[in-house]
C-alpha cells in the first residue's frame, strides 16, 4: 500500500488501469455504433502510406 493516493484513495497504477479500461470500453462502443468511422481512419492511413511510398519510389 505504497505510493501517493488521490482524493478517491487510488494510486497512480490504479488510475492508469481504470483509464485503460474506460478507453477500451469507449473504443468498443465507437466500433459498435460507428464502424465506418474506424474504416475511414484506416483508409486515410493507407492513403498516406501509399503517397509516401510513391514519393520515395519517384525520387529513386
């Protein structure tokens, strides 16, 4: 029972664990209710990667 505690009596490790669980739950809810939002992000990332590789290939 070491470490500093906040006003709720939680240590830093406990706060990180709770935040991690909340983030995972929020991500799962977003994926369930707005699946196209996730796909849009992946498509954007893929487009950026394609452009980067095309620029690298063009400069060779």
